[in-house]
């Protein structure tokens, strides 16, 4: 989540600080220029690199991806460029595959459980850090470290910590009289293992966003509440939770969209195995295309497009919610 | 709400220690003797530290560190060159259809990297761009460009109109206004965008493992990955490489943190 989470912050702060009617002065509002004036062409000129970039490096790869999914691309056809058109056959194959049910269920578990824990722990920490105690700034900054590390670094560290024979986790469990757990190599625990690592990775993102959300709740509210004799618990449920609702919703939705895309962590720790036991849709797509000796791009592209559709549905939900708040 | 109590600090330190334990463990293992790695009870502290892991890491991974540096810097340059003028067009020149473009950029950020990787692979196979540094720079930049444009747009929209008008009255054209007024004011945004563009390119695994997996130039993330595949006994060397790969992120953030913090809030007038 290193990459994904940061751009989310930019977006969230952009959304929160964006054009709300009250904030900027009237001189900052848009003034429509009549079309065809030199001004318009200048604007297009400055945006031209981006427009060209989006067309060549976003639209074209996506188009190629759709094309891959509706053709039967064997390795040979891939190099020669003469695949057979197969329509939605590849999609049907994906849906009928034995791995599909497992991958769908794993994806649901992976995203929902990861996000639930990331959010709960992130919120608890944000509330904890809201009180300005000694060193709180430094400690809060240190919490960001997992977020900054390259994913391969965190994932391989976790893989070694969860190693069956030499891992520190099993060593602690055995010291307390427990039995050795084959975290990454047993089908029963592989998914749990990658979820644990992913929760750890996502806590900083949740902490940062929820903390900045808490900063926007006026402290007078808490002061008034404690004057009225409200307990800390009452303050949390009656003030923090309701006033944090918009920020929470955005955090959860972005978390969902970004967890859906996760490949690296799972791939590095378990490669989706053993068998299909920790296979998610994104990892499945990666495995079909690049993970085995024999690349199978057409089904991989079909799975990828399915992922885009799921992400977009929730993305639109996010945009609608954001728009709703900007209006209110 | 200022509590000056130590118990909370102690609790905070405990939470932090718990959270950062994997990072500590990475450093600890990187300093462990090879012979001690396979002991049934791992050593909690590097009582007998060795640098053999680091020696192995440096001797084998130096070229890939160089590759990652070049890819990261290239990605920064490409991202800023595209995002800064686009932000100017959207925020100050009021590009027509700007709302739709903003929307497209949001959608772009939702596309899974694995999908982009397949698309790029299909294109690069034909163009012979697989395993090339420019090819990887372009692919990695797709992570940062939408973010960069949105960040520049948000910041530039807050630049006081008076500055732009003053520049126009002085006879500066849009290009001069952009380079002499808007860009210098947006310095902090440029730093933020550059910082993240570099970090994302440096940390990228998916594009590296699909578009540059068998070339001469392998970025550091892939170096670690191949390391894991090749010699699973030398975890001290793997963890040492991991520590080295984490350094730029740590350094950049410590050094540039104040710019990031100052970035969005500091206005031109105060400068």
C-alpha cells in the first residue's frame, strides 16, 4: 500500500479543502471565458503534455488490455500479433474456473478483514494521539515508517518473521507452550498471514487520515461536553464518531479500492498459495500473466478488467458521497 | 487538550515499539551471523554483530541500486514536466473540460497496477522496450502523474489572483507567468510531487517484475526478490539489502518532511 495510500491522502485533503462555497473568496471562483479565445488555446497548450500522456500511457494500455481479454492470445500469437477473436469466451472460462470462487471469497475476506482492523486500530491510535502528550509528534511520525518502506522490504521481513522453523513469531508462540504454526506453508493459515501483514501496512494510512479528520473537530465541543459531565466514552460515541463520519467513509472506501489492487504483499509472501489458499483476484491475474513459466494473458486480462469494474463501482460511490458532502 | 502526563508517553512508546518491531527485526537479522540464522530460538539482539550481510549486499546489489536511482530520478523529471503545466492549465487558465479531466485522473488512480502492467507488456513486446530503463520510467510514472496533477491543481488554485494579474500587467505572457511566478511559488508542491514520484518508483515491484525482469538493469526491488528466490539461506544478506533499500525513503523523508508539511499551507505572500 505504499504507493496507493499516499496518493489517497493527497486526494482526501484535496477533497476536504477543495472548492467549498464558504472557503475561497469570490475572486477565486471560475470565470468562464468565451470559447475560441487565445486564452483557451493557451490552456490547451499547457495541458497538452498531460492529454497526450493520458492517451498514450493510460488509454492505450487499457485498450490493449481489453483487446487481450477478447482474443485468444497464446504466446505465439502474442509475439506474431495474430490472435483469434474469442469474444467473451475468456470471461466465461474465468467464471467457470475452480479458482474463481476461491479467489472471490479470498478477495472479500482479504479486503474486509484488513480494512476493519486497519480502521479500528487507526482510529484508536488517532484518538490516542489527539491528546498532545510529550513526544506525541515524534511517535506519530515514527508510526509512518511502515508506510514508507518499499513493499518488498516489508513483505520479505514478514515472510522471515513468520518462517516456520526460524521465525520469531513461532519462537514466541513456542516459548509460551504453543505449537509451531506453518504460517505461510499451510493452506489454513496462509490467508491469515498475508492479512496480518497487510493490516500492519495499512495502519499508518488510516492513522494519518483519521488524525487529520479529528483535528477538524473543534476542541470546544469536547470542553463543553466534559463541563456537562460527559465521560470519555460518551464523548467518543456522541462527538467523535458522528462528526468523523464523512472522513471515515472516505477512508474506508479508499482503503477498499486500494486493498483490492494489492498484489505485491501476497505474491512475495505466498504467491497466492499453497494451492489457491491465499489467492485474490489481483494476485490471480498476476499469476496467470507473469507468475508461471507459461504466460496466459487473455484470462489474466479478463480478471483484470473484472477488477476495474469492481473498483469503479466503489469509486463512483466515493465520488457521489464526496459530492454530497460538498453540497451540504 | 494538552495533557502533560508521562503515562501516555510511556504507552505511546510501547505502541510504537510494537508497531516498529518488524523494522527492528529486519535490522537485527541483517546483523546476524549466517551460522546463527538457523538456530531454533532466534537471537533477540545482535549481540555478536557482523557486517557480512552488508558486504554481500553491497557487492551484489550495487548496480541495481544505481538502476533504481536512475529510474527514480527519471520518473521525477517526467512527472513534474507533465503535471506542473497541467496544474497551471487547470487551476489558473481554467481549461475547458477541466472537471472531466479531474474526474478522469481520479478514475486513473483506481486502475490496478497489474492491469497497467499487462497493457504495457503487450505494447513493449512489440516496441522492444522490455528490460529498458526508459520503458520502466514511463510505466512507473503512471503511479505519480495523476497524483501530481491533482496536487498542483489544488495548490495553484490557492495562489492569489492578484499575483497573476500583476504579472500580466507587467506584460508577461502565460509562459513567462508560469515560469517566473507560478512555478517558483509552487516550489513546495514540486518538492512534494518529486518526493513521492521518487519513492513510488523506487519501491515499485509490479512494473519491475513484469517489464524489467530479465534485463541487464534490474531495479533494487527486483534484486531483493531474486535474492529471496536464489539463496534462501542467506537471510542476513537479504535483510541487509532490504535495510539499504529502505534508506533513501528514510533520508528523503527526514530531510524533506518540513517541505511536505509546509507545502500546501504556505502561501506565496508569506514567502
